[in-house]
C-alpha cells in the first residue's frame, strides 16, 4: 500500500470512528428533508407514495421533528390527526407545522414554488423535471442555471458556461447524485448526464454550508430520475432543424477587399447545424417497496457545417449515451443506491480545402482529411444511507469517473508527418496556412489517449441532539490527468515571410530588400500523469436559540496537493480553515417569512492543468534563415536553408524543473470571503418575494509570473554576478502582490538555495476581485393554470483579474492567465470585469391556454459588458524581456491609438456592449385523444435580436507594426440567431 493510500485510509477510518461515536434537518447533495413542529411526544410518520418507504419518529421535547436524508419524491405525512401530501426536493428542507389547522397549505405536490426553507442559510433554486421539459431553455445544465438569480452567461469562447456572482466560469462545482463530476484539469467542463434523465436540478448561488467546497462561484447539483413501484416509461424525440434556424451574421472587415481573403472579420452566414436526440427511459420495482431500477438510452445525430476563409469542416456525432440507477431499500432505514452513466462521444470530422483563390464559399471544397474525436467516458456512483436511530444518520459515497479528453483516431493522421508551414504577408499582415499538415501539434505516439480520472469517497453523519443539529463529514478525492507530450507537425514550424522592397533587420542582422526570410521553430514537451489530491473535513451545527431563531456555525478544513509527473508535490496546502456562520429567523413562526444571513470563506484547488504547464517542461528553439524562395511543392517548406540570421533563440527548458522552483514556498490557494443578508416571505398564498444583498471579495489570488529581469536585478543587488535566468522555471506560481519565497540557483553554481524576492522587484499589485449585488426575486406557484418566476439583479463586479480564466484570451489554462505574468500586464487593469453585467432582469413561467395547450416563455433583459483595448507588451526590441514575451498575444492594456502611439489605457475605458433582449417561447400540446402524448415547439430568440455581444478589442495590429488595428471596436459577435426546437414525448 502506498503512502498516499495509507494517508487516505487513516483519514477515512478517523471519519468513520467519529461518525459512529456521535449518535439536522439539513439535506445533503442528493436528498431532501422534511422538518417542522408538532405536539411534544406525538408520533409522526412519513411515507413515500411512489416507493413505499416509511419512517416514524417521536416529536422532541421542544416540539420539533426532522425527517432527514429523504430520497426526493412525493410523500404523505401523518401526525396530530392530520395527513398532508407534500414534495421533497433536492438539497432543500420542506417546512410543516402540524400545530396549525391549515398546515396543508405549507407544501403540496404540483406546486412549482420553491418553498421558504427556514432550516438553511443557503441561497438555492430547484428546477423539476417537468419544468426542464416544458420551459424553452437549452438542454444543458448550464442553460438551466442561467434561470437563477445572480448568474450570467460567460464568454462564448468557453461554451455555454455560467458565471455565478462575479466569479469566472472556471470556479463552479458540478455534482451528479452527490458525486463531484467537475473536470479538475481545467474546471471548464463537467461530466454530463443525458438531459432527459435529470429528475431535479438544484442551483446554489451562494452561502454554501461547510459540506461544500472547491468552488467560488456556484454549485450545480443534479439528482437523476429513479424507479418507483409503478412501472413507467417515457420516450422522446427532440429535433432542432437547420432549416428553421436563422442565418448567423457576418462582419465585414474595415480594411478588407471584396472577394479577397481579408474581406470578413467573422463569417457565419453559411454555417449550419442540426441536432436530433431520441431517448427511451423507464423504470419500476423489481421487488415492490424494495428494489427499483430506472434506465435510459439516448441516441442522437448531431451535425454541423462550418465555413471559414479558405477551408470548411463537417461534423457528425451519433454516439449513444446511457444511464442506469438502482435503489435498494434494504429496510426503511437502510438504502443503497447505484448509478452508472456512459457519456462517450465520438464525433466524426471531415476537413475540406477551397480551390485556390476561392474564399468564403458556402459549400465544401476538396476533402483534406477525416478523423474521429473521442470525448467522455463512464461514471459510477455508489451511496449508502443508514438511519441508525431517529436522530442519527450516516452516509457513505464512492464515485469513479473516467473520461477521455479529445483524442483522435486514426493517430497519427495523414499529414502529421508534414512540417507546419504558413506564410506571413508583410504587406497585409495576413497569415496564410499552406502545405500538407493537418494539426499544429502532434501528440507522442508512444503514449495512450489523453484521459482524466477522479476517484472519491465521502463519509458523513448527522446527529440531532436537543437544540442542536450536528453534521460531520470527510471527503477525499484523487484526480489524475494523463497527457501526452507533443511537438509541431513534422517536428518543425516554418513561417515564410513575403519579401519587402526595402532593407530590413532580422534577429539583429541586416537584410537587403527583396530577400526571402523564413523562421524555423521547434517545440517539445514530455508525456506524463499528473495528480491532484484534495481532502476536507467539515463539521457544522444548526443550533435553535429559540423555536424560531436558528444559528448556524460550520468549519471546513481543506487540503490540496498538486503533484508533478514524478509524483513530487510542487504545491501542497494543508489545513486551510474555511469558517461559515449564519442565522435564520422564522419571523412568523410558520415558515411564511424568513430573515437570514451567512458569512463564509471558500477555497478552490489549483487545476491539474497547472501541474502540466508549470511542473513539466517545454523547450522552444527559434532560428531565422535566408533562403532562395524555392519550396517543396507538397509541404511548401523551403527546399534549402541559407545563411542563419543571428543566434539561435531558446526558451523554456528540456528537463523537469525542481518542484521547489516552480511555486512560491508559502503559496496560499485562492480564497474568497462572502456575506449574504436576505429576506424572503409569502406575499399571498400563491406569491413569494425576496430581497438579498451579496458581497464577495477575493482575499487571495493565485497566478503565474513569467518575467526574468526582476530576478536578474535581485541577484545583482545581492552580489551574485553569475546568476543565469535560464535556470528559472518558465513561469513561477505565486500570490500576486506578495514577496516570493522560492529556491533559486542564485549563485550560478548549480546549487539551489531558498531566497525571498521582495515584491518591489516584481512590482505586482495584489490580486483584486469584488462583487456587490442587490437581488430581488419573486415566484407565483401554479394555481388557476399559470405560474411565474423571476428576478432583477443590480450588480457590480470589479478588480484587476477576472479569476481563473481570462475571457479576452479565451485560454483554457485556469490559474495561468497572462494577468500577472509581468507588471505591464497589470497596469491599468483596475476596473469593471468581463462578467460585470450591471442590470439583469429574468422572467419565466407558463400558462394553460386550454386543458390541452400550455404556453411557456423565458425573457432575459441584460445590460452590456465592459469594453477595453488590448495591445502587445510595450518592451523595446533590445529589452531582455522582449524575448520572453514576444510570443504573447495582445493582452496588455498598452494599446496603439489612432496615431499609432502605444499608450496605457484602462479596463472598460471604451464603454460597454449594448443591452440585449431575448424572448424564448414554447407551446405544448397534450391531446385528450392520445393520453401520454406531448407535442412541443420552442422558439429561441423569437424576435431574432442581433445586438452586438462582443466588439473587437484588439488595439494593436501586430507586434511589429506601429499602426492601430483598423477593426478595433468593430463588431465581432452577436446574439445567437433564432432557432426552433420540435419535441414529441410519449409516456406510458
């Protein structure tokens, strides 16, 4: 047994011992609860009307009772001479007062309203399978999350991801049946479940209890459907035809020439996509009241045709997905759940190349290559829940996730032996791909597919004792990313430069007019397995100071450990304490009004991609040559290189760095403090309303620094004349704004020694991000044939860093943005951040036109996002830092103005994008003559609104050119065009 396994086993054993030695109304990740008041000493019983699950308990001396850890579903509660029908939903407590004659108004099935849960300080919204089926929303859990207050759509470059409370889209947590399925490599993807298999989705937007961690934004929590005593089956066909989708909007370049390759800045009008999904699911009792099964099979055929300047791509995906869930009620007090999911995706790609001098065609040209991309994999979850007494419950969960990460077959592709070649037109600044290559990077062939795996255990216990509801838990997970090394196609990258009619200088060498120059570059990185090990303990107490006032206190102890490919830690943060405090006041004592507040500290781990980028190595060589202009007719590479211009330039390293040189020795993970104060109340029997104030602030950020001169200056000031900056890691992970403790070969003698480099050398500002919001929300339960829900949020998100990712760059390297790579990337960055949407108004609901027809609608009105100007780093060619940062994209706020002068601008200086208005409409028809049949039509962006959602914010034309980008502040992206989704469902 390895030391890691021994460590995990020790903690697990300790967790079990504490849980079993300490014989809450609060619900955990996949269940709900029922709580309330009744006469002291009376007997209360509850029964699940679908599965027969029964429990009984005696009301305590304070007149309170709690049925915790209840599987979601329809229940019947009996006590004090009353019988109530109610619903239990995921992550939420359902309040009941059996001391009142009108208790039945508290919770009934069929009500769409999110009940006022006075047992929790969390802010959450729950959506049922019925709502997901009827509302005109996308079939993705992030689309659902965007209905909740405080969420906004993130940058389109990251897909459909949501930003919660000002956090970046890479700071959320995703759970299926209690198991964390967030991709810890980048935090930008998550393992998916077939959409029609979702039973309920909870969206936690803030105030998470100590049970939750590893997220600064929000939590999306899924409970899948499950079997009942009655066998039921559902089938569906969901079709989004391309013929009913409006064309995308093109953008004409301000400097383009009609018919030329530079005519469009963005070309979308010819693109088409179509989705068809067919699923069959159902379940029932294998043994009545004991053993249940639910299974679903989803088949699909998704296709797309995408056209660009001189090439195009056709894709097709017909991969089936599966889900199976077993629930074994061993007894009414002991439940075992098993879930298996297959979400493997195989997408066939065919790439085409246009004939010479034909640009922006609306049809495919000559086939160039074909391949299949593989994603997804399997998820297995096992959970046991045991009610050992009326007041003491334990649970244990084991989960395993195995997901392939976009590997392709065949491997290698035809053309992978061809060198990477392009042509840089020095007159137009266009870069034109030429030759027979297919992929920029070619993975190491002696290494298996890129893959991510997570293995986790979670143990928890609940104990209700007198006025206290105690909850304790432990979880341990290991996330492993398997990543192949790579090099350029054919092992080399040639960039040919078109000749110019004047004398020039290349790499310090003078070159005559008309000369042919080529840059030759190589890049190599190794293969490896990279682990992230996360552990946490938590304990929390919900203490009833009075019958109506509950105080909450929780403490979470987090530990994160990031390892390199050799199994050595380069970031090891242990015993980080995250306290949580709050209160809930049941104002009227009947769950009709709630005043609450919570304050907490939250940590997020360092992504596994950081292990790869920071702890392995990448070695780049760059050379410039003259050549005679003759090229290979197939590869387009120079036939023979002539005189080398200047020296060979190198960057990176070709051995793994010592772990002590990669990150600050006293590095503290990213953390955020949050305060929420809210009030919620029933306005009438059907309406509830709420208001809350949310304050969030990042207290400690993590990013990397890649400059060299600061360390050269530090070594010189310390009296070391032989320091070689090439001995440093390519970039160093640190807490911006703080002194940097690290190991350096500062004396240049091959020996590392611990030094402290004052921040006065790095000149980095502290990491800043804050979010302030006022949320107003309202709901009307479905009575008299209609329901409505909505919110208005006034928010401000500001600072000098968006978070783990940078929306401008759209780079999938969380925690390794350009934001703090050098002082020049920090200058001017204080301001409103990319996810700052000052005003957001959401309304959705439904209305029964007749017994057969129902209309549903979704309205979003939102203000625009800040607009900035991004340019290249302002280093002169003779500055040593120029060589380090010349390969960077335009990502500083030093931008060229209309006169071509490079000036410092400020974040958000150039206004905002326009307000957007989106109306989605759905119509459902359930004919009386065909019981169980539902026909639906959903229209997205009904009015085909096409407001600008993103301007071109690149201010500099190129690194070398002194002119301003003519397309600066030109349109870049628009709202998604109108589309129609047709659905047929049949239940039997």
